[in-house]
């Protein structure tokens, strides 16, 4: 897998060569697989050593999950709006490279798991700063307004968002039964 991936990365970034230094599963992906990908690019738009994440489908799927291509488009829109998300770099829909579609983004260090964040020892000022930061991020997310051609695959709700979300979860649970 590493050689095919290195060839694809070189071709898609204009690099003369790419060496995959590390490719290992990351923990915490409940629905999708996330792989730590460290690669050294010789030339091209990602010249140098890069800390990346390869994201692909896990063997088990949830019916209402976005495809990797759809997820990549959402990530592009969020990144362009200034939301603190990893920079999306490459989408590959051909399963021939690693056996299924995937996308690659920059790796961002930090804690994203809400259950871990609320248990972390933090000064009151840091907690307040975190709440302010989360509010600012939500504002940036809400600035991505439908309808948008690049996000046309996302259905527009026909009722209030909370009622639509509950109905969607009910449909998903019914589909599992």
C-alpha cells in the first residue's frame, strides 16, 4: 500500500518523489478509519516532511455517514470559511490505491474528544477562552450557508433543524432493526 500511495502523492502534488515514513492506524475513529501518514516530499506543493492523516471507510458503516468525497467537500468549505479544521489536501475516489476511497488532510495535534476535554485540568481563564473559541468556531460554521453548489449533496431541512435531526436519527435506527 505504501508504494502505491507514494506514487499517487507524487503525481498529485508535483513532487519528484515521495517517501512514506510512517503509516499507522490512529485510535479514536469510531465510524471511519484514520491513519497517521508521515511523508517526505521531494519538490512539489508539499515539499519537505509532512504530518498528514489518511481518512477512509472502516469495514463497518453507518447508513447516514457521508462518503469520503462528500466529507472532503464539507472539509474544504469549512477550511475556506476559516473554521479550525485540518487543511484538506487530496481526495482519491479510485479504490485501486488502498482498496477503498480516501482523502488526505494535514494532521493537527490536540484533543478533540469532548469527554476528554471536560475532564482535563484547566484554569478558569483557559476554560473561558475555550468557550469563547468554540463560539467563534460555531459562528464560522454557520457562515457556510446553503444552498451551495459544492455542497448540493446535503439535504436542506424542510422543518426546524432539531426536529429534522431527530427524524433522521429515528430513520437510521429503524434501518438498523
